[in-house]
C-alpha cells in the first residue's frame, strides 16, 4: 500500500469517526426533548377539522414520552406521562371514566421525549394559573423554544373539563367545539400536571389569551382532564423542568 493510500484511508477513518460523533451528538437529550406538534387547535375550533392528524399507537414505542391533546372528534382528553397514555371520557350519567391505552387518535397533539428533569420546589407565592405563567415567563426569559413541564403535589382546588362533542355537531367556533363539555372539580388531592409553555403557539396549541396548556390527573387515576382553573397548596408543589433548559 502506497503512502498516499495509507493517508487516504486514515482520512476516511477519521471522517467516519467524526460522523459517529456528530450522530451521537444529535441523539443527545437536547435533540430527544424537542417538542413536536401535530395539527393545530385553531383548525379544530374554527374550521371544524375534527378528524385525527396523529395515531398515538405510532408513538407508543418512544421511551420517556410525554404529551397532551384532545381525542379525535373531541370525544375526550388525552394525557401521556412517561410512556403511559390515559384517556378520559364522559359517561352517559356525566361521570368520568379514565382508562390506560394507546389506542387513541387526536386532531391536534403535542409531545416530546424527556429523559431528564430538574426538580425544584415551586415558590409558595405561586398558586394560580396566572402566577404560574408569570413565574415560567421569568424562568424561561431566554428560552425561544416551547417546552413541557411537570407539577406534582397537592391541589387545594382545580377545575378540569373533558370535551364530549355530540356526534355530527358542526364546529365553526370555540363555542361550538365545547358543546357537551363536562366540568369537574377536584379538591385537596395529590395530583400530577403536565404543562406546555410557549410564547409562540397561541391558537396553535394554547388558547389565544395564554401561553399555557395543562392536563391534570389525580394520583388515584380517577380523574383527568384539561385544566381551566387551579389553586395549588402553598409550599407543597414540586416543579420539574426539562434538563435542556439548563444547558
């Protein structure tokens, strides 16, 4: 083998190693925790596009998966916590049924794989949704991308809803879309909340007047739904932010 051939082989070998290094880098936590969104809230609420844009069964193999959204045809709510998917539906007597399943479809849905969270105690002064939004806005002042966060602890009170659109309803506005919706109250119970935060996704994944979209599930898994109102127990809540926010 000539000196030129040896040099060429060596160069190619180093190039291959460099490709591997780059590949490892792109599969790191920063890449894995990128939030992905399918569909858009405004298309559902304003244009009546109720059919699914994603089949959650196709996501079931992802590890450390987190996500939330409504069910296809606005027939219920979806929450995915660390690879476990839950659906909440309204029963004929207006009671709620929560089931564990990935056999779900959604007209719009946000999700991410989050391998590492940074745990911290939520300041006692942060108890309500507006206070939580203000706090996250301060914490994420330099963050340009959307992110998920978690809350765990005691809820003094929470109001959640489960969409329950009657079959065949024509949707042209948010008022239409919330026909059949049932509201539920929880009080003085341990809960888990998965939240989405973004300053750039109003009407896409958050309502027009907020940067938050949250789903709550009680520790006993008996109630789950979209959060409309929340009062957290002072000093009894842990906040989890994705590791990538601190990189």
